C-alpha cells in the first residue's frame, strides 16, 4: 500500500518558498501526504508516481486548493440566486473587458490548423488509433470519456509519456498489434483534458483532504510531458472543462504561470482551449479568453454538457426551461444557434480559434442504410459549423475524420483556419441564449425510456472503468448520461405530460426502470441501478452523477 508519511528527505529542487523532495521509494512521502491505493496492476506505474512528480502535484494542491474550494462555494451561491428567481445576464462589472481592444496570443505550434479533432480516453489502443487517425488534434481525455479508476489515471499518464517517446504499443486479446504510424511530430497534436474543478482525486490525500482531480491531472502531465512536447516542436496543451466563470479561468491561468516558472519553461508555453459547456460560461466567454490571454487557444462548443447545464441550473423554474427528448434538441434550435454564433463571434473578435461540437456517431459497417443516414446527418452538422465560421470540429471515431476534414477543407481551402472571419452580423442577447421555450419537439415515452436505458448502461460501464460507451451507434459519455438522468429528474418533478397524455411520475419512472433493466439483464446492473435511483429519485438534485458514482468506485 502507498500509505505512509514522508519523513527523511533531501532536496531535489529549491525555491524561496518550496522544497521538492526526492525519495527513494513510496514508503516515504512528503509530510501530510497519503496515497490511499496500491500502485495498480503494473510496476510501470512507479514511473508515473515518481517522488518528484508527487511532490509537484502536492505543491499545486497546497498553493491553489483553497482557492478552488472557494470558487466551488461561489457556485452554490450563484445557483441559490437562480433558485430564488434570479436570472443570468452579461456581467456589468466586466463591461470594460468586453469593450476593450485586446487579443489572445497567436496560435502555438501544432494548434494552427485544427480543422478536425478526435476525442477519446487515454487507454493505449485509443491513444494509438487517435494519434494515427489523420486528425489534426487528439483530445486525450481524463474527464467525460474516462473514469477516474486509479489504474485508468496512472496508465493514461504512462501512455501519454510513452506516446511522446515513440514506445507506445498495444496488443489485443486476439493478438492484433497496434503501433504509432510515425514520429510524434507527424501525428495528431495531443491536447489533454483534465478533470473539472469540482472533481477530487480521492487516492491522493493532502493534509487530510482529497486533492483536486484537475490539479493532479494537469500536474502529472505537465511534469512528465511538457519538456518532451517542446522537444517535439509542440507544447503542453490542455482542454479545460466545466468552468462556470472567468474567475475559475483566472485560477487556471495562475496555475499555468506558477508551473511554468517552477519548471523553467517560458511564459505562454502552455495553451488552453476552454469548453463553453455551462450556461454560466456562455455569459462570460470574452472574460474567460481575457483571463487566459497569453495561454489561450480558443473556445469549444461543448454542446452536450451545455444542455445538461441548462437543465441543471433551471431545474426548479418549472415549464420555462423544460426541454423535449434529448435526441430532438439539435444545434438549429434558437437557443443553440445563439450560443454557437456568439462563441464564433467572440473567438474571432479576439483572434482565437472556435472549435465546434462532437459528432458522436459510430459508423456501422454492418448496416449500410443506418450508416448512410447517420453520415448524412454528421455531414450536415459539420457543414453548418464550417459555414458559421468554426475553425474545426470534433469527432468520436476515426472513420469520421475524413468526412470532417473534407467538409472543413471545402470552406478553408489551403487556409489553416478562418479566424479572420469576423461575425459582425452576430448580435446575441441574454434572452436569446435563455430561450429554451422555442426549442421544438415533444417529451415522449420513447424519450423517457431511452434516457433511463442509456443512463443505466452508461453507469454500469462507468463503474467498471469504461467512460466512453457505444450504445445504439452513438458514443455516449458522462455528458450525455448527465442529460439523460437530469431530464428524468426534471420531468418527474414538474408534472410533465408525455405526448401520449400520461404524466411523468415517480411510479412511472420506477416501473420503466425495472422494465428496461429486465431487457438488459438485471444481474449485470445492480450497482448501476442503485446509483441511478440515488441520483434520480432523490428529492435534492445531485450536481454531478460522476461524484455519486465515484463514491462507489474503489
């Protein structure tokens, strides 16, 4: 067990306020630090949890952890204001930022052309397939497409390090071998997504409290991979999820500045793309870019979590913010058009990249008809994004990379992006962003059943360690599962009437839950059912299903 307190040390790095401790084994850790899990299934994990790396992330936690908790407390206060009848608006106190004349730093090496980005977890097979896919960028995900199983986190960091030194390989149980198709500088640019500010890393206890999952993920990757990325001609790049305010972006920026100074890396080397995936952040896009100016790589339209955020924030506001079946809420809905138009306009006004949303379809090579229909929808979605001014977009499967590349190339030609395209035609109001009522579609029994079925299947996979799950030819992750369970909670508590005339009640949800689990095989979904009931049938809304599920994970 990695559970001991550091005692005798000698220094490795020195700073006026800090000593890094170089220890010979995991039997000794910095004072006040505990690792509450075994090293995992492989002795190679020792290469990730080096004493120096542990000391580095612990220092980040001690320096920035309290500010993180203060910001999470601020979230609670803002949510209470909405519950009491308040409404979101553009911040009057930051008007000078929105009206000011400033731009973000120019694109960093490897982030100039981002016309197609592939996303996925950091297991070895996915890492190799993503890096070989032909995409310009791979979002290496420690968040929504991953689960924080201790082994997953350590193996992910090891895989990233091995990818950078060219040694990453994988062999399937059937004997199929996977390897990188070229030197790291020739492959997709790695951009790491750490966990959001709200998520802890319960296996690392610092001064009696779990450390921030965000700081652990960032710190481990930066410590091990920043210099190798620079040696490869790129840099340490990040996607920042789930932020709710520019003050949360300011905290990230301060972390970046400190980490660069400590490691002797020039300021502005780190670059971060922020996912605008909360309704709060939609009202602070310019402020978020401003806080990260020298470290900014743009914004991304994280549309699935954005829908979840709308449901979550306005869950107590009755019919005004009720949405129809999740699969009928498209990006052409008025409120979604307002959100994406504002994102592109904001980014290009400030010289930043605007990256479009996820194409979650998984090509079906056994059913040409299903495949053709779905691919046509993906093409239409990417054509809309490219036409609206996005500089690139996301896909979840390597087979979609050529399609996305073709669509954006048709608009971009030889240009690497279209940041010069200012959307001066865009004038978005707060009322347009909040116009949930104009979203077309119905609430149906089929939609309710689908939400319950997908949430149960996803939770079962998540608890087993799989964060990206193929269900009905779609790649589901934590964001889509959040929409599913939060819609069920909202419909049940607002007496929503289905298209067949029935009212959604607790009894109906329990009945359908049992029926759907019986279809799936009840014996395989015991823990998933308990978790679903805990977060969906509770009187109080659970902010994140991943927090509840994490408590059930070793």
